[in-house]
């Protein structure tokens, strides 16, 4: 009992550490958790209970944590602008996904299967232009005479999802499954319009900020006199009136005995309507900071020069000039498509191939993976795969399953090199969990 | 199952240990600083945007700024309004007041000799009283009649009759009118400087006219509302006055030339006779306290003021006279850079002594003079230096560059966009609270504004843009930020072509001047 408590506690601790395209997870054999990627991929046993499992995904297009943050001589952290800037592209993304599935239950009766689960998900998508960093790290002098984009794109969602899946084994060559999910929004921050530019004039460096920016938030991001502030404590909420819906659909085909073809779409039509604490922040303005304006004629009459007002006017938040209002809104969530094939080479080895596409805000990201699974022992299965993910070719994934009686412990990552050193990785994911198989 | 739990535990603990360093690092994100920064930030510091119209209107306290139909600026400094009334001249009538005038005959011509050569033709009395006394040797009541043929009102001669029954057995009998008769409104003709008075006595018992032993008349409080005649050589004295010109109070050196300056005399006159100026003092006082008397033939010869003709009683005639570069050495004197104009003026009546000019005046006649100095801002200036001290608050822009790194330089940029036809050079020194110079932005006079292009008439035809850079090191920048409390400015103005080209300043000419700074930060 002592160990069981420690294990469960430790699993939850992992959640606090980090954040899955689930490519490697997709290849796990005989595991109910793989139904996350395709509801038609079902375990062999007729009854399986999924205990908590946790997945994370961290992706930063422009450097890993340790590149950007370095320890200084005082034991603190320094933001290393030089290294960060050297890895920036014109557009950069920081994506963090945390998923904690609290429970899952699968039961098969005849050709029908019932698959119920609950999970909590936090999705964060942050896209920023390189100038967003360069303006600070290199200064704005390099952009004199230019109009520079500084508008970040933020999409953050935290929500509960309860899924009820239904599968049907059409025959021994085809399984169909559908899993509608009801979503309960916890918190959101999302940009609708994201135009924000800053320009520095050649004359005497007058600074002009031009915006057409809209940020919707339910409290993750608040705006006050001092500007924007993140409030992640607002995510400490249960079920709310912010409801939504999504749909998973999957099919598994076995045209021949040793070949399985899996096609799925996950989180199709996913949308959440935000009502509780929903506010809309808008800025549509053009403001120029000219420096302290001096009334020359008054100076001639003996007035003193006073620069103290410069402080307020040069504050970017003032230049943005945001207005706020209460209003409900809705957000869409990313949808994913998995298309894979598995070929059983021998009793112990199988080969896998996968195409993955994620679509969000009219943008698609693809990943490709090839892998091999080996049943090395009756209690131990391991898989190795290589993936080309999001324009990166250095992804060697690993998954493994231990089977101890009814207890099934599994772990999967798409980048084993950095799975245990997420701060050294700019693209890392993983999932670990337990299932009970009856 | 139980036998596998330690293995599972060990796997998870291993994973956690591997992640432990990551956890610790993340905790430090709250206290983040920056490194590997090599940045250059450019921010605007201040800007000013002005029109010459606004500047000139606020430049000094004493001037008024006007703009002609072309928008050309004109500085106008006016002296006090000074005037002189008719009281002095009217005093000539007082020679008849309160003096008993004995009449030697029943018809007498009382002599009227006004001072200062005044020869009155007639006067319309505003106030006045008339009394008379007599003595009678007649042993009976008499009736006394008196009339003044020189004094008429509504066509009727002034007259008065007084009956007496005072004889009581002793002679002579004294009598008379002790309460004065009101003479206001009467017209007093004074031909040949005489006032004709007649009297008679009628013996009531005897029934015939007779003479009196003595008769005297007394006028009192005789004043006039109108007089006409030759009013002699009088002097209207006006107060001495000084017109302050503080436009150049900060001037230190350089040359200055106004193209069309004037000193104007504006005279209002309702006296109906000739008046000529008598300019006792008309000096230009320079900013160096040197005194330059204005030289002009009109100072010696005087300026004749216009006056109303006899059929223009009550009219005010205006005279506008200008000392300018045609009739005086004003342009030359103003090149000494004026700070004041000192003047003392009188007015002389009938300066030519022509007694044939019979003038007039009323009790409300007035002669007023106002002097003004008019300086059209049209001219040339070279090496014109001005010093000024501006008190400043701390250079606190509240942009904490140090949070990103150490400042290693600051490069100031002064930008100007001007359509004012003036070159402006600036030397700017920073001084601490004890007014001790601690640093400078421009060590020497440095061009900061280039004169706008002008045509042959001195009018701006194209604006100019000019920038100048000044770099200071981190140490100097910090000291300026921390200690500077005063700016010592030396500004040098010059019109194009080293001050040889005259230019015209107009209300809508202006300049935009801004200063920005590039700050280099390294960490």
C-alpha cells in the first residue's frame, strides 16, 4: 500500500513538471489509452479500467529552456537574449499541452464497446514574431524607419472533457467508433485580432504604436492599470457553465490478418462557449510618443523643463490603450488526424507507420513516424520509432509497456533523448499511466 | 503483484530524479535577469513645435505683435498716452476776476489785456458773476441801470436795473448789487481788447437822468466754454517717458539691422490753432546703456500737428508722423541693439506767431500724444548671441535600461525642421544645482537649425531639415542624469549668407525641434 500511494503521488507530481502528439503512444499494443488517438483502437480484453495517466507536450520552435535561461553566478536565472535571438525565425511558436486523464473505462459486449473517460486538458499556443524578442534584446535602433510587428498570438484553453465512446465491430476486418465529448471550460485566453506594430521614426526616434488587437479572456489574462497580468490561479476551477463539444471518430481496417490500417479524427468540431468571467480586451488605435512635449514659448518666459511625464507616455500599455468589456465568446480547439498502418512481421515484432496532421486556426502541422514494436517478454513490450515532427528530423521515440498481472504500466515519448531532460529539448512529449485489465 | 511494486516505484523515482534539476530551474523563473544583451535602444526625449507668431507674442511683456496682410511680424512698443488740456489758456480770462473796476464815465471801455500775447475775439462764458456798486450824491431815490453791450445772449445785451430808496437825509448814498448776476451762456465780444460797460441813474423825484458820484463793476469766476482769437505762444507740456524694449534683453553680441523701423508720433488735437512739436529728448538707449540721440531735421524744425478749422469745432484732427530711415538715422541707431527709447516732447501753439490765424478752443479741447516704436521683423542679423539659463528637473525618463544591462554610451540626436530664415547655433552646457558646469552636449557652438531658403525679398521659399549628433559615454550620461539641474544655453542667430541677407519673419513660419537618444546597452 505504501508503494501504491507513492506511485500515484509521484505520477501526479510529474504533471507539475512538464507537458503529446501521441505518435509513439499510437503504436502501443493492446492498450486502451491508444484509443485517445483513435477510438477504434481497442484492447483485446473485454473490460479495462484506465487509472490516471498524464501526458505532456512541449514545443518551442526557437530554442530549448536551457538555451534561453542560464544560471548566473548568484544562483538565479538569466534570460540569454543572444542565444534566444540566434535561434529565432520570423514567426515562432511555444506550445504547451498538459493532459491528465483521471479515469477511463472500457467494456465490450458482443460487437459493441463502450468507452468512457474523463480528462483535464491545458492547451497553450503562443506565437510571437522574432521582433517581439529582438526589440528587447537588441533594441529598436536597428528598426529605425521600419514598421515592426510585435503582436503575439495567444491561444490558451483549459477544460474538462467527458467522453462517451461507442464502437462496433462490423466484422473481423473493420471496427468503427465514435466518441462525442462534452467539454467544460475552465479558462481561456485567445487573440482574435493580432495586429500590433511599432515603428521608430528616423527624425528623433518618435515611437508609433498601431494596433488592431483583440484578446478574449476569462481570467487567465487580466488587464489593469499596470498592463496585462497572467493569473493561472484562475484555472483552479471545477466544472462551469462554459460548455462545449467535440467529436472523435475512428475506424480500424484489417484487410489481411497481419495488417491493420487505422484512420481517425480527434477533437473534430471542437468548440467551447465562454460565458463565465468572459471579457474582451480591444485596442484599435495609433499612438505616437514624441517625447516630452515642451512649450517653447513658456520656456522663453522662464518655465523650467520637466521630463517626468515621459514615464507614463512611453509605457507600451498606455500606447496600446486597451478597452475592456464583458461579453461571451467561443473558441475552437485544435483537431487531429491520425492515419497509420501496422504490420505484424513475426510473433514478436511489428512495423508501424503513421501520418499525423494537426489543424488549428487554419494552420496545419504534420508529423510522420516509422517504428517497430517488440514483445520481448510476456510482461514487457517496447517500441522504437523515428519521427519527423514539425520540421524537425531528430526525434527518436520510445514506448514501453509492463504488464504485472492485471496492472499495465506504460510510458511513451516521441523524443527519448530529451524525455528526461525536457529543459534541454525544444520539442518533447510523453505520456505515462496505468491501466487495470480484467 | 506486490513483488512488482518496488520495481515500478524505482522506475518512477528515477524519472523524477532525472527531472529534478528541471524543477529547480523552473522555480527560479520568478527572479529573472538578462544576459548576452548587446542592444541599442532609440527613444524620443522631447519635442517642441512652434510658430513664430506664438513665440513673438509671448517673447516680451511690453510689446504687441501685429502681422500685416502678408503675415509679416511687426513688434510694436508703445509709450504712455500723454495729453494736455485747455485749462492754461482759459486762464487768460481770469484777469478780470475779483477786481473792482471803477467806471469813470457812463459809457466806459474796460481794457482787457490777456497775458502771453493772447488776443481774444470773443468768448462764450461758461460761468461768471457780475456785481456792481455805486455812490449817489442825490438827495432822493434813484434807479440805476447798467448794461454791457459787449455781452449778449440770444441777441439781447446784458443789462440790469436796480431801484433804491436808501436816501435817509445824509449823502452820499451807497448802493449796489451784491449778489452776482449769472453770466453763463453770454457771449463776450472783446473788440480792441476792451469790454464796453454803460450805466445810468434816474432821479425818481426829479424825474430825469443824472450821473453818479461813483460806479464800479466786479466780475468773478469768469470762465469760458469757447474762446476765439489769437491765442498766443503757449506750451503744452507732456511728461517725459521711456519705452522699454526687452526683446533683446538676453543679447550679448552680434550685429543687427532692421530694414524698416519707425518711431511714430500719434497726435490727436482738437485745439483750433497751430501746434508744433518741440522735441526736447528723443534718444535710443542701447543694451550696453549707451545713449544715442536721434538725429532728424524734424527734431529741430518740429512737426506741425493738424488742427480743426473754425467750422470744425469739436472735431479731433489726427497727425501721424514717423521717424524712419528716410528722415532720420534710426536704422543706424537701432543697429546698436536697443533696450529703450527715451523721449520728452512739448507742443508749441502758434509757433509762427501769425496773429492773422484766429484760432479757437473749447473747454474740452485736448492735445494728446503717443509715441510708439515699430520694429518690423524684417532685417538681418549676424553673430547675434543670446545666453539663457533654463532650470530643469531631473532627467528622469523612467526607462530603466539597467534592467537589461550596463549603458556604455548615449548618442543624442537633435532634429530640426524649420521654415524660419534663421541659422541657429547652440552651445549647451549642463550645470549642477550650484550652477557649476559638469558637462556639455555641444562643447562649441553647433548648428542645430539651418535657415530656410529665402528669395530676393527675404521671404521663405523652402523649409530645411537638419540633424546633429552628440555622443556621450556612460559615465557622463549618468552624471548628467543624476546631477544636471540647469541648462546653460548660448544661442547664436544669423540670417543667411552670414547675416548679409535680410529676411522677413512671418507669423506662420515655424519650426519643429526634437531630441532623441540612442542608448547602447551591453551585458
